[in-house]
C-alpha cells in the first residue's frame, strides 16, 4: 500500500478546496487506488479513466446495488419512491434501456436545437448582468451563475422560471444523495422529500399541458413523434426531474468555477477581452481546468484487472475526470490555464455512451456568459477578503458563493 502525504477523506476541507493535490498524488503513486474510507477504487490517469468509460464491465446501473448495500429493509421501503425515480434516469441505466431513454431526448438537446436558443439565452444573460451593473459587490453564484441555467432549462421544459427558488431547494436536497454528500446523515430522508415534492410538482404541470399544450419539452413528450421512442407514463416524470436537475446544477458550477479561474489568472482574462474569438477554446479550457464534475461513479459488474490490480464484482469505482484532465501524460503543462489550448480532449463531460446530453447547451450558456461579462464588466474582481467555501460532495466541484467586486 502506497503512503500518501494527504489523507483519503474526499470531504476534508483541504480536499474540497483543492482536490487536485490528492488526485495528482494518486495519479503518480497509486493510479488504481483503494480508498478504504469511501470504500471505492479511485482511477486517476487519463488513459485509464478513458478505458473505464469504454469498459462494458463497469456498469452505470448502480442505484439498486447502492440501496441494497447501504440500507436496511425498512429503510429501503421508505426510499422506494427515490429508487423508482432514479432507476429510470438514463444516467443510471446500461444498454439497451439506456439507449432507448436517451433517444427520447436526443433531438431536444442536439447542437442544432440548442443553437436556435442562442438569442433567448443571450437575452437572459444581458438581463441578469443588467441587474449587476451599478452594484459595488455581488455574489456571482446567487446573482448570475445559478439563475442563468435555471431560467434556461425551466423555459425549455415548460417549468415557470419564477419557481426557480422552489426547485433549487428540492434539487439541493436531491443532490445530497446523488452527488454523495456523505457527511449528511439526513441525505436519504431529504432525497425522499425532494422526490415526493418534485413528482407532485411535475404531475400538475403534465396535467396542465395535457389540457393546454405549449411550445415546450413537456408538451412535446405528451404526443408521439415519428422516429422517437414513445415515453412510457412511468418514466416521464423521472425524466423531467433528471433534465431539470442536470440542466442547472452543473452549469452553475462551470460559470462560477470558470469565472474564478479567470479572475485568478488576470493575464488570461485580458487575453479574452482582446481576443473574443478565443471564446470557443476558452470554454473548453475552463471545463478542463476546473470542471463541475470531479468524477463519475461506476459499479463493477464482473471481476476485472486494471494495471495489475484485481477489482472484484460488486465494488464501486470512481473515474476521476478532474485528475484525467490534469494528467501530464496527456496535456502539456496541465496545471496552467491556457485559454488558447488546442489539443484539449478533456473528460469534463464524461465520455462514451453517457457523454453529457446537455454539453452543447452548457457550452452555449458559458460562451455567451463569459463574452458578455468581458464586454460589460471591465472592473470585475474577486473580493479577496472573503474565504471561498466548497460544497461537501464527492462528485461535484461547487462553490457555495463567489463574492465579486464590480467597481
Ligand atoms: C458544464 C455543465 C455540465 C457538466 C460538466 C456535465 C457533466 C456530465 C457528466 C460528467 C456526465 C456523465 C455521467 C456518467 O458518465 O456517469 C453527464 C451526463 C448527463 N448530463 Fe451533463 N453536465 C453538464 C450540463 C448538463 C446540462 C445543461 C444538461 C441538460 C439537460 C445535462 C444533462 C445530462 C444528462 C441527461 C446526462 C446523462 C446522459 C446519459 O446517461 O446518457 N448536463 N453530464
């Protein structure tokens, strides 16, 4: 067993504020590491993370095994609605079920459909930044990075954007379970309440759009469409919950982590101001450098070997995107933010069949946000006097607040 200079606790304050040091040590010293505290294999080299995403023996169908391993029979009964919902999410399914669920949503998030949303996303960006102008200070997370993706995904689905504080609190409760806030002893109960509330909320919206269809995704799922698998009644509401949840949680963090990286690297921010055409590569670099999804979880469906280490069926394995994206074997000078980086096949959106469905939408929101910020907020700075705090989850890389100074 290799001795490491930092502990195995992925939720320690040091690991939360800087996960790269721990993962970087593993990558060099013990690239397929058994973390006893979290009872998981941690895979950190780019080549191995990529191989993991392609390996059919690593299953995404991990909700049932998790519940069976961790909960007593009465607890499982209590959590049945959560189990029923999550086990219908495409992200927790393997083929062939995964392909059918994903095909239902594919057109709605295709690059072409997303491009057509550009004017509306731009208008929301302008509107939110307008609200910041004239202020001396702000919390970039609460005032911009949360509302932008929340409004966009809500409008796309047909959810009233004004309800966003409501669905934010449900999402936060659900996230405690889905993203692994392991220190929170209440996370199962919170997830149960959130699923009940979200299911009732969407049942009302579905009933509403059945009577009065609108120009939105909920309405479109209610009528059969040529070339698209029909949506089963039992999977419609879980699907809507997934899209609402996935559609804003992570993009918020791309915006906040991205702005933080720019403000800590003023030469790169200046470069973006002078060279707006670098925006496409800049967004990719911000995703690589400090992306919102530190890792993806897999369940080992049959025994396998990785770098000579035997991994048993039933184990949990973490594919660490955050470490693969900083692997010097794959990226030159990986700890440097270089907005002009061209060879940048990062894994921030995962890889393979579960590659992020919303990647085009997240990219559009980020590029419009950062281009408008560089144009309209010339004096933006970090409030250096405030310490930054990160949410205590295994999966997410999420700032609680990002205090900024505007004048
Ligand atoms: C910067 C923002 C985002 C990041 C970093 C991100 C990251 C990821 C990652 C790493 C995965 C793969 C999970 C796995 O392999 O287990 C994933 C899947 C997924 N993402 Fe995103 N995501 C983002 C934004 C979005 C948005 C805007 C949506 C919109 C609905 C979305 C919807 C999904 C869905 C539905 C899946 C599951 C796909 C499948 O299982 O086939 N994501 N995302």
